[in-house]
C-alpha cells in the first residue's frame, strides 16, 4: 500500500494543486508533514488539504500537531519519542502512526497503542544525505517484531518494491518523487506506483 508524505518546500508549483492530483490518484493516505510551519499555519493548510482528501475519499493524517488533528478529526502521526512521553495519545485518536528506528522501538510502540509504523530510512536518499541507510534486513526485523502494519520509507522506487515487500512490510512511503514530479505526470506516477506496489505485494504473498 502506498502512503504519500508531503514536503511543500520541495515543490516549485502550487502545493494544493499537487495535493488535489495526488488525492485523485487514490493512495492509501496522505501524511501532511510540513515541519517548517507553525501550528497556526499548519492548521490552515491542513483544513484545505482535508477538504481535498475527503472529496477524493483519501485519508489525511496530521503530523505531530495533536490539537490540530483532534480539531479536524484526523489521524495523527508522531515520532516514537513523543509517544513514549505521551502514551495517552493512543487513546485519543482512531488512527495513530509512529515513526520508529529500531525493532525495540517498534515493539514498544505497538504496546503503547500505535496502529501503524513507519520505519526508515531503508535506502540512501537525498533527504538523509550523509546518513547510512538501515537497509532491508533492518526492515525485516522491524516487521517481525510487531503485528501492526509497517511502512518503509527512504529511497523507495518502483524497482525496489518487490525487495521491500519481501521483508514483510505492509507498504511504502514516498515523498521526494511525488513532490518534485511535474504536475502533468503526477497522476500517472502515483497510479503507476500504486499498481506496482499492489503487484509486488501480491507476488510476495504467492
């Protein structure tokens, strides 16, 4: 399954137009990252994105801002360290995603109420320049440590999907590619990624 992670600072065009096109291509969910914004700025953007996503029947997940997520009745995505400090968050949201960086964190996050995990970074990526990727064996260990869905992030390409799914991951997250792809090609790129993802998962499950 495909999750889109946003990063409007990577776009050279209208961000909401990009959200509209991506949502119309129907990924599993869009996680509104936007770490550079204040909560007030983020909330205004989230409201606009939520209207688009609901029109398209795609789930929007708020990143980090719990109050905004509650007000908008959205799922929340947080780092493991935040869940560790505020374990009660799992009781306040129907969907809680957590970013983890070890199998131990993954197991603990599930115990604390996480509904899904994002694990990375798996392959080398410009978003994490200079940092050694953790690789697919790490992803395999994270997936084996839990029973909730684990999504891989970092350097994910269509050509790597079968390798990713062979680890037991439930899906993938893609950010830079969809943020920088020309708008004229974006719908087809999201659909192609979704289709290849579904095919790769089916092949691994055979």
